[in-house]
C-alpha cells in the first residue's frame, strides 16, 4: 500500500512563529493535501512540532523566570495557533517533552551504545548556543559563529559521550552515492558529499552542564545533546502513536538549508548505528530575508503568520508565501511586494475571473451543465518535483487564457445557444482551476466548487477584495 510520511523541522520554542517557519510548514501542508487526494487520508501522515530541550530554551526560560517546561507550555499554543490560522493541518504535533518521546529517545540511544558506536571522550572547543551546535575552528568567521556574529561562542571542556561519526560517515557516503536516499535540490547533495569527502570527526552527543534535557540512560549525570533528541522525533512519533508504525521510514523531511548537515548526515549516522531504515528524501529549501537581512526578533523585522492572515486572509497568505520564490532558492520578502502580488494575481487574476464568469451566468439565468473536473496532470507533475511556483504558473496561465477568451469572444454580447455553450465551457474550466488550486488554496477552491456547482450560478462576494 503506498503511503506518504512528511515532516517539518520541530521549531525551537525560544522564538515565536514567523514567516520562515510558516514557509516550511505550509509547503508540507501543500504536499500532504496533494497526497491525501491521491493516496487517501489514511495513507498520509504529516508531522510537525516543537523542540523544547537544551541550553537555548533553558536560557530563554530563565530570562522569563519560568521553568523550561512552563515556558515551553506558554509558547507551544502560539505555534499551534499560527498553523490553524494558515489552515495548515498536521496529523500530529509532537513536543520533545512528551514522556513517550523521551522513552523512545532513551531506547534509541541505548541501542546505539550497545552496538558499540558510542564512547566516552573529552570535548574541548567552542559551542554556539543560538545554533545549539559545536563549532570547529574552520567554522568560524572572525572568531564568531557565521550565523550569529553578535553572539560569542562559549568555550567548553567537558567529559562527554561521543558518536563514532567518522566511521559511520563512510556508510553514509556510500548510501548517498548509491542513491539509497536522496538529498534535494541536487546542489545540496553536492555540498554534503564534498564535505563528507573532506573527512569528518566524531561528535559529542551529550552535555554535562545542561540539566534541561533527557538523561543519558547509562550515565544520569549527562543529558542527551538536544539535536539527537530532536532528530529522533521523526521516528518516535511513528512508534508511540497508535497505528503509525507503518509510516516509518519517512518519505520526506522538509527543512531549511540551515539544518541540512544534521538531517542528511548525522541523522543517517544515528539510524545506521541503531539499525533502523533511513528516510527516503531530504529537501532543503532556501531562506527568506527581509530587506536583505535575516528575519529576527532582535532586528525587529519579523513578519508573522498572524500579520499575513490579517492582511491577506488565509489563502492570500498561503499563496504569497508559497509563490514568493522557487522552492529551494533564497529571496527577500516585503509587505509592499506582497500587496502588489496579491492585487495582481488574486484580486485581479483569479478573483476577477470567477466574478466575471459568475456574473454572466447569473445575468441570463443560464442553466449550466457541469462535468466532474479532472486535475491537470502537469500541475501534479510540478508538485511532485517540489516546483510549487511552476505548478502555480501553470494554473495562472490557464486563468489568463480563460480571461483572454472571454474578451476575444466578447461573451457578454453573445445570445442564446452560443452564449450557453461558451459559458458552460468557461464554468467547467473555472471548476478545473479550483481542483488544481486545492492543495494551495483549499478554502478558495471549496468556495469556487460550491459556487460553480450549477445548474444555476450566482454572483458572490469577491474572493479577494483589492488592497
Ligand atoms: N529545532 C531545530 C530543528 C530540529 S529538527 C529535528 C531548529 N529550529 S528553528 O526553530 O530554528 O527552525 C528552523 C527552520 O525554520 C529552518 O530549517 C526552516 O525550515 C525554517 N526557517 C527559519 N527561518 C527561516 C527563514 N528566514 N526562511 C525560511 N525558512 C526559515 O532549527
């Protein structure tokens, strides 16, 4: 039985959701909605959630004088609310503080330990708390973490448990070369392979001085490194949720390019060491910037999902986010550009076409015989290749063609049978557009379907009022 298991990164609770988090989660929603139509609801599993352990969350909680768990409890609803506002429908929202997850993480790591892939060593070096990542000398730019130039990496020297990544990475490389799993877009695979070819060192997978984490099962004085705990969420959800075991291995881990190494090398090394099947595909998309700068709380340039939905409604926000740039590329976003695109594509393009066709059908009180619309195979093909902007371009091309046809034939001037015939065709084409829009703009697709059911079609409120 074909199935589709798709995941997003689990987001750190030290931050509240912004357009960047929404981008990944929305793309996962589009793909899961598309798959549900094809494979059936019960054969799709879409997982998202929050990453709640580690030093960064511990510090953020301290600043608010809350326990880390209470702090996480206060942020989690913000994420759930953001996804609800955007009509994003995951099947499950996992939290790494869920005791069922914690149990599986311990079992998983014990397995890796028993298989001889973990040993005790001394970690000496730098750590970036903002990344929750150990830094090598070669990672530094001006002695700082390249992603957090205003935060000083901290020097650490402590006894830790280490994973034999050097040894495991040989198998990882082999599996990539044999295409046992895919890293997309292809240029990301090249990046990973060339880094693997340079050689990698073993990594620390526990922390001695970070109490906010899952204890190492055989050494209660240490906690499991937050990234190991977090990656295992993809597996643990399938194990502790009823009837979800069949979904492992994951078909697709959607991530941003910032966490590619963790997802395409470290995660695989852990799975190989634990003797568990590997996920099939990792897709890393690009990053949104605002005025060419990173979106961040401290810069005060965060665009939030709530703000987008208030301004453009749910489907407007979904459209603008997903169509902003080819999936996989970086790009700058701004409300000004979103406004323009909203007016051009949604108010004038789609909204206007629907209004025009409905108005003509209503005026002559025509009886329209509709037929069951089929989805456009080419749109599906593009979605399967993660080319959302191309899929949408095909749909908007059709919108334009129908619009041009109305103008060329001056349909509003036609009479009788001829008008009836042409309008029937127009209505059916609009219905097909709605079917193709479904994974992207589910609410709008639904409205159009209902409005254009026939036989009597009526005008309704504009779908996308102009801004
Ligand atoms: N907790 C880790 C992930 C663990 S997964 C096992 C983490 N969390 S995060 O909150 O920092 O979220 C990172 C992800 O959010 C990125 O990989 C990306 O999917 C998304 N984005 C965050 N900022 C973004 C942009 N500015 N643009 C696009 N996506 C962005 O890393």
